[in-house]
C-alpha cells in the first residue's frame, strides 16, 4: 500500500493550502484515513481523521480552520487548511488505519511552512 501526500509549500500566515493524499488501493480497505504532522523537535500529532463511515475528528488546534474530506472514486483524501498560523508549520503525513489491527500506517509526507 502506498500513500503519497502532496500539496505542501510555503504560505504566509492567514493563507490557505490544500493537501492531497493518493492511495494505491481503495480507501474502503481502511478503517479510517488521517493526517498527522510533526514539527522539528516535536512528536508526531494527529491533525484530522475520517472513518469509512465519514465520522470526522480534528485536533482542537485546527478545529474551524481545517477540513478533511475524501473522494472514494479517486482514492484520495484531502486536507483543506485555511487561516494558517506559523504553529501549523511541520511535515504533514497521510495515514491509513488498518481494519484488522487498528494501527496507523504513515505514507510519504509533505512540508508545510507558514511564515509570520
């Protein structure tokens, strides 16, 4: 299974970015899809998740600013990020959660840098 994230870049505070994650297999193979991020020196943290049943959760720090969505036909998960803040800077990873084990598997990430 391959997860390829793209769409990161450099943006000014208050700006927007849209991340995409393309999977090599159907999204229905997974219990959930998610986005995580990791800033230098920090632990990886969960940003947003969406389950097969479309239940969505966000980290408190991004609620009201970020939106996770998916397109099953395109096997792609998105993260729309608005009103970006410098503290949103980090490496963003796309991940899938196994139906059998419940474990997360991270794919390729993409760098997001928000300048003040």
